[in-house]
C-alpha cells in the first residue's frame, strides 16, 4: 500500500495518484529539482531546444484517464462519451476504440472487444462485453453486459491487465 502524503489515504501499490484526493504519489523519489538561471533559459530558447506547445484540446477536455499500472503509462480519453477497450488482431472486422495491444494485451488475456467505458451525466460506467477472461473492478468480477458504476481510483482488470481509473471531478465533466 502507498500512503498519500496529502490525505494519508492508503492506495493500492502502483498507483500514481491518490484515489481519495487525487494528489500525486511518490513523486519525490522520481523527480530531481535543479536551479537554472535566466540566461540558461534564454540560451535554450535561442537554440530552440525548449519548444512550448499548447496542450491539445482533447487533453484539456478529458473526463477519464486510464493509468496502466504495469507500465505507468497514462491514456487520457476525451471528445466522446463512450469507448470500447480491447486489442486489434489481424483480420478483425470490428476494431476497439482503445487498442491495448501495445501494452501486452494479448499476453494479459484482453479480448478483441473486451469492455466499454462511458459517461452518462455524472456517472461513469463500465461494462464487460462477454470477454473470455473477464473484467474486474477492485477485484470483483463483473457480470457480462451489466453496467457497473466506477469511482475515481478504482482498479479495473481486463483479464490480467490492470488499469487505474482516474476521473475528473463531476463538476468538470462537460
């Protein structure tokens, strides 16, 4: 368990953000602080080694972020209210919206069309699409084709692929 330095909530191992307050966890171990002078910044800008690009509109409007616990990668979802999760395989006629193939989906038992995540009003829902290896929320297996409410910080397992669901506070959902 990882204890949040902000609210002292106990989070599951591998979590990047606190499921209670949303604060980042264990950043002190991975970040080093450096002092730089104004001259160094100006020189870097002159050399164009620092390029500031605005965040894509989609990243600003994301309503849910999927944090892959094994790799630490983060997948922000936005623009639409519903996404299918799965993996792509050769000759597959229907493709998932979110292809988890690059994250060892096949080895972890993720089906081609495994689950769907969607928002309806202020609710975020997850539904297993009859996957071979099941979908779990915080260790509890979902019944196929029955929607389950998700909360910020819930850990979803698609087969053995574990994903922490990070939700924007409901007041910010468009």
